[in-house]
C-alpha cells in the first residue's frame, strides 16, 4: 500500500470519527483531496483506492492531468479551489465539476455566459474573505449580501455554497462560524472550509466540503 493510500485512509477515518463525534450524518462531509502540483502518477493510487473528489488550483495544470485520468475514472470530480481569472471561465466550465472561488462580478458574468453556452453548470461556491485580508481573494463579509443577489438576479447563477480560507495567524473557528452564519442567512447548504490543519474545527461548525492536501499527498516541494 502506498504512502498516499495510507494517509488517505487515515484522513477518511478521521472524518468518519468527527462526523460521529459531532452527531452528523456519515455522508455529510465530502473530502476533497487537494492534488495541485501532484503529477498523475501520484494521484492514481488515490483514485484506485476509491477517492473521487480532487482539488486543483490552476486551469492549465488540471487540463494537462485530468482528461487522461478521467478516461480511466470517469466518475472522478475535479474542483477548482484556487483563484480563477475571468478569461479562463470557458475552460473552467468545461473542465471542473465545482468552482470554489467565485469572488467578483466579471467572473460571475463570464461563468454565466459559458454555462448558458454549454449547458454545463458546475457547482458554484462564492469565496468570502472572512478576514478582509487585502492580499487574498474573496468577497468582504460586508459586501456578500449584495454580491449574492447580483450573482443570482443579474446573472442568473445558481449559488450552491460559500468558501473561506481563514487568516493563517488567527484561530479558524470564528471564521468558520461566520461563514456558516452567512450561508444560513441566504439558505445555502454548501460550506467549503477546513484544510489539513483545521478540518476538525470546520466539520464541527458545519463544513460540507473539506480541502485536504498535505495530510494525504505529503508536503509539496
């Protein structure tokens, strides 16, 4: 058994334990194995072990890896979890099953155009910059209500949930709680929050998708 498969099994077991501890349904949390920068041969053992949701940060990298992998595993789902340029919206809609980083109107407009053109509608998460960090993407909590209305009413997008990446120098739980509060206010079920170091807190506070990379694939070079 490869190290990747061993770590994947341990992560899956941890998530199963947490859902029991926090009295959640066993299938209420989707594990996204963050495979960015990992070559296809490193991802393959996870696919063979049954993992089906993966996260990528870059359109070009995903285009190079996933068509071949999907020939063997057509039910694999690829999630765009990194910043997405508006001019990559066409490729993103064609390639990804979910986009977690919708955060500005220009991108909403292009995604709506491509969804209408192709008839293919990825699951959409709006990224919220819960810490209002200037160097980080995402919509400010002060502006999220207006942005969600704009996406839904002006551009006709179906928004499935919210995503956040808490500031690295702050406890994550208040940020996860804020994201859950905003989602509840807007009737959104999806909460993409929690990574390798903090997914337990995220699951406790309602995460439906956790994005785990190094705990599965090891440290990136």
